[in-house]
C-alpha cells in the first residue's frame, strides 16, 4: 500500500499522513514488550505474528506450536492481553487509513 500511496497523484500531505500511520504501526510492532520467554525478550511483532498466524489463522505450523506452548504457561493470559492491546492500536491505525483512503478517493474523483 505504501507504493500505491507513493505513486498516486495526490497532495503530499495525504502521502505524509499515510506514511505517519505506517511508521506508527511499524514502531509499535518493533518495540520490545516487557515479557521474556526462555530468556528472550519478546517484541510486539513476535506476539502479534504468533497469535495471528499461530492462534487465529493457523497459517504457520511453527507459530501454531509456539502459540500452543505460550498458552500452556502461566503467561498465557498475559500474552493474550498483550496481543489484544497491540491489536487495538493496529485497528485504530486501520480505521485512520480507511478514513484517509476515503478522502483520497474523493479527491481523485474530483
């Protein structure tokens, strides 16, 4: 989507707005969580991907095994809560991009 925004004939402030939301999501996902498992501090991206692709979509066998392992530990509910908090921030970003997309489309039609 970044390449689409980059190439659209739209005002630079719209491109900048998209880039800001994208950067926010990437900073959020790249941030260390406060949780350590097996002496490894988890990043939010790892929590997100493990829950999304191992727990919800079952799209990745390794992630599924990791997800199942996490949920069998006392940290299972805490990790679940962390995923929900991460997802809430990502959903805010998605809604922001949805609104921006509507503005961009309206501008392209005019």
